[in-house]
C-alpha cells in the first residue's frame, strides 16, 4: 500500500540552529514530492516540491529539501531556524493513475526555542 | 484575489443533523478536494473532483456526499452527522492536467458533533 511517514511527531530546535524534518515514502513509480506548512488555525501553505533533476530543492522562507531516491526520502531542512518557523509541517506525495492521487504524512510539529 | 474560501469557520451539530460545508475558489482550478484533519493522522482525502460534473471517492468517503455543478464550487454534505465526524475540514484546489501542480487550501471548517 502507498504510504508516507514522518517518523517524528515533534522536533525541537534552538533558534539559529539548523533544522531537519524527516519524510519517507512508499509509492510505486516516480511520484512528485511536496512540503506544506500549517500555522495555527490556518490552512496548509505550499513550501516546495521535487519533480525531477537536482536532488536539492529550494523553496519559500529559506527552506530546502533533499531528495534521496534510494532511501525514498525527502527531508526538509533549513540552515538557521527562526522562532517564526514554529508550525506543523506536512510531507505529501502525488502521483498519477487514472487521476491524480495524493497522500499526506501525519505531520511533524516544529518548535523553535528562543 | 480570495483564493479558496470555506464557510462556515466553526459549526456545532447534534448527532443526526445534516449540513453542508461550502467551498469556493476563484482561480479557475479544475481539481478540488475535501480533506479531514485529525490529530496524528495527517490529512485524509474524503472526495475529490477533476472538473464540473465529475467527482470520485477518496480514502474516507462514508457519511459524506459531494457534487460539482460549477468550476468554482464544491460543497461537502454531511447526511446524518455522527460524533466520529468531529474534525477540521479543509478544501483544496489546483490546476488540472499536471501532477506537479501545487494545492491551495482554504482556512478550514472546525466541526463538532455532539
């Protein structure tokens, strides 16, 4: 069965330190990979996506993500965390059958400590 | 540019009542979807539509109906509300035709069924 895992429910990091939010997936074929962020009482907002090409993808607000095909992972990273980065982060995988299919991971809550 | 608009923002229902969650988008997107968000489970797809007049079931369709008479609107109907349907509901839209298109989310409807 197709699935997306985010192995950490919660990630805590000190402001100014690098952060990593992990995502692994099990989807056949060559799916497209996305990261979305959700701030309290808001809908999800797009951060970045991987389609093809360079394994390091740059997105909004200084975030980047590294795609690893052999490990089927797509980890979200930022070199220097800000308190304002504290939010819920979702990894999503999308692929095409007869129609587009998408699965979201369970989410990882990121807390950046001043 | 309003994007994706969901109404109401909050709703309390009694078991057995019916209601309709509204979703409208002004971006001329072909794809629209309804998700529910429950703690630790990410977003789960309820129903989706690939264009006016075309809908299909997602992962958790039981107890919900949808229709798509126009490109702009995609209402979600709860036929007979149950406490298990207490959740936060998100509507999303995207351009059709490409699986790498990003999704745009509404701000959500928080539903409690007593």
